[in-house]
């Protein structure tokens, strides 16, 4: 799955909204690549065993085994690793109330409590069954929304897409 994305992260307590854009690629099992557009310049990449999160502003790279990552199960589902019915209590919401006509909105509440998020919503296109939006809500009321556009499926990822070497001088943090 390849697409462009818009990420809107809302920090409730500060009433701040941060919007980023970029491209993403998911490939089963467990491979993903987020390339954030300038000026952001962040990068999130997983080769299927390790996830690397590069933060350009702080010049830090967080490197974690994928199995120990705090990345939400919502993303593990998109990576082809998670099982929605195993990880979440699910319910179908009214798409007209959710302002998502022509699709389905699936609410997932994690079966095991996690500090990373309290709920996730998957917005699924009715005609293609593809996820068009993921909304992750945490206990502090923060919202992390990913909108996917121009999707391409079943096309090979570019060579080297799931590899990343941090720029010289980057502080590498491992658990």
C-alpha cells in the first residue's frame, strides 16, 4: 500500500494543531516507511524487525525492535501484523454522524490498556475496502489523525524504501 498522507496532531492541553504531509509505503509483513515533507524532514521506517523514528529537529533516532515498539496496534494492523479482533473491542459507527459518507467507520477500543492511546477509528472506503483515515485518541484528549490519498496497491516498493541511515551527528537512542 502506497499513498500520500496528511497527519494532523492535536495537543488538547495546549490547543495546538500540527499538520505534516508526506508519503508512506506499507508492505507485509511489518515493513513501513513514512517520509515527511520539508520542512519537517522526519522519517519513520521499519524493515520488518526494527523500527526507526528519526526526529530532524532534535537530531535523534529512536531504534526499537518492532515487537517491543509502543507503536499503536492500529499501525500494526496496517503493517499486516496485528489482528483487530484480538487486540480491540470493535463497533461500527454511523458514517453520516462521523461525516464519512460512502464508507464505514470502525471504532476500536484496546482490550489491554495502553498509555499510547485509548481508541482508534478506522475510516474505510466502501467501494475499495481500503483504510482512508486512521484517528488515534489518547487519554489526555490528544488526537493523531492520518488521512491517506492517492492510494496505490500491489505495486512493489522502491528499492531501499525500508532502510534508513541517520545523518552524521545524530544521537541514536536504543532501549
